[in-house]
């Protein structure tokens, strides 16, 4: 490797941001990585890395197949900018602690591969652990952390920010991203990168929102851009219609089609998640959403306008009460408090199931009972169905005593036990979710709330087969509407 003097490196660093060809040349000249066989070699940009380098903007979002080398390339670029531009702080955020340590080891090997005159001179480290590499002589730092760190980015001014595997981050991902963006300097570079993980969540929202957005450049890298993904695959000569379409549109070889068949045998339904082929369908082919994503998105594209909002936007109204029309108010309760879950209430027409109004707010049981009673009275003394799980019993008690509202729905089993409300159980919940799925596909026009449909997109089947909100998402609107439609079905059946 040719030695580069420190003075020359600083001169070259001044053009790192602007000259893409130079960035490629300098990275390949200075940096070493461990290849797939475990050998150390000079970093040579593959097709995906080269295309990213040629097209990147100041802010970027990358959707990719697995192991395309984007995280390594970004780490290398940011490392070069850290050591060649004094006063630079680069931060990479991984989805797990193990992944963060893996990225840091990549960067550490890059430092160890530099000329000795740099490592023992201006690039001597004052600190190097599993998370930080500090260069006091140039006042620069390279730091890696995990998305689970609540203080990630807090109190920093970051010049280079790389968020890796965002679709798999834990917790409230949108809030974590917002905090990290706040730490990014105005002239700083941002890279959001991930393999797909379902048509929901913060990364999906970022990708969809970036369409046509000049401020966030989109990059998509399918698996066939990686030449090593062919290997010793058997060449295919007789192809299916889908395979012929890939050959025609992307120029895939017979060996690549053979590799694709190997992926289908090895990964099954996870092939589209781990080895993305299309930037639109790969999201829908992954994850475990309980509902049909296409139906949800079609409805979201044609939603009516909200005609009135109250309570600071927490209460949204699409249809005002009509005299003589029967209404149902379904309630999903919560404990309240600034950091607690949301309480939710849905107002629907009993005859049609059409959504008329929706309340979503952090309210304690007494406050929720007050708001629900007022809403029910506004909608012609509507029947109120409260999910009596958890805090539901308290809300029902407040409705009957403090609010003096007695038109409360009771199931047949509840009447026998003298208990009002709806009980969600391991038996009733799957039926409620299944009904919501059918209604979203067959009569999506009955749902008017963008908030509700957004929650439907993030309502998933977990590892144990249980349906609930994806990590970092909420399901109070989904459950309140599921209660509303389940109770309505029983009311219609009873009246019939």
C-alpha cells in the first residue's frame, strides 16, 4: 500500500465531500477489509458500493438485499472523512449491540491498515473501545452505538450519521430517528440503510416519503448486483415466465436464475426479505402484517377530508350525527399519563358500520369516561361498548356513576354475570382481527381514519402467532375499531 503523508491527506480531505471519483480512489488506496473468506485485502468497491458513491446526495436512504457491503462502504467513507477533516464526529447506529461491535471491528481494521507514520503520529488514539475511536491530535472521533441506547446522539454535533438496518431497530424508531437527525449538523451527511422488513414502520415510511423528495435520495440495490451471489450455481436453460421476465428486464444470466432457485429452496418465503428484487413488492412480501397491505394503501389514497377536529386534533369527525340513525361508540381504555398508552374511541353507524368519528388521546379512566359520555350523547344517546380488560372496569364504573350514562352494551354472557362491556380473550381476539381483515378488503370505504389505517399497517403477527402492534407502534385504534365491528355484528345478528 502506498504511503500517504499526513499533509497530503489533509489536502485530499478537503475534496472528499465533492469529488466522488476521488473518494473511490482514496478508499481503495488506503483502506483494508476482511473478505468473505476471512482474508485481509484492499477495499475494492463492488457494483452496489460504486453506484452508491456515484449517486449519493447529502441525505440518503438505501433499500438493499443482504450483505451488499453498503454498511462497510459507508463506514470506510466516514472513517476517511473523520481522519482527513479535523473536528469531525462520525456516528454509526446499528440495530443491536452485536452489530454495532461488528461495525466497529471493521473500522478498527481500517485504522490498523493505515501507514504506521499515521497511526503513531497524528492519528494516534487516546481512546479505543467497543464503541469509540478518538483522535485528540485532530479533534476528531468515530463512534458506534446501538439503536437501543436511549442517549444515542444526545448532546452531540454529528457531521456524518449512518443508521444501519433501521427496519429492525427496537422501540420507538421514529422518535429515535428524530433525535439523531437533531444531532446532525446542517452540512452533515446522512445515510439510512436497511433490508426490508414489512410494509410498515419508520423505515418503510421514510422510503415511501422519500419518493420525489429531493432532500432524501433513494437508492435500491437488488441481490444480483453482488457478483459473489452466483458462485457455483447451476446454469438454468429452461425458465419459468417470472424468470424470463427477470432476464428480459434486468439481464440476469442462467447462473443467476440458478442461484435464485437455490434461494427459494433455502429461504422459502423469506427470500424476498433477505434478497430483495423489487423496491415496491419486497416490502409487501416481507414482515407479518395481519391485513392486506394493498387494500390499506388503496384506501389511504382516497380518504375523505376530516370535517372537524377537537381536543387539539385528538378527536376527528368525518360524519356528524343524523337524527334517527343509530350509533355505537366502542372504547379501548388505557391508564393515561404523558408516557402511557393512548385511549381510543370509535363512533360508527350501527346500520352500515361506517366510521363517523375517532378519539385518540392519553386519558385516565375518569377523563375518558367524561369524553365518551359527551360523544355518545352528541350521537343521539349512542350505545357504548367498552373493552372491559385492564382499565375498562374503571371506565364503566365512571360512566354509570359520575357521568350517569346507562346505555352500555352487554354481551349475553356479560348479562348473565351482571357485567357490561366487551371482553377480549384468546378466543375472541383472533375472530375480531379476522373480521377486520375481511372488512378492510371487502368494504374499505367504511374506514375514514388515516391514523387507524396507519395502525393497521403495523398490526402484525408475532413469533408466537399473537397479533399485536409492531415494536414501537400502537394498536389502540385497531382494537377499538375491532371491538366496534364485533359488537355491531352481534347487534345486527340479534336484531335480525
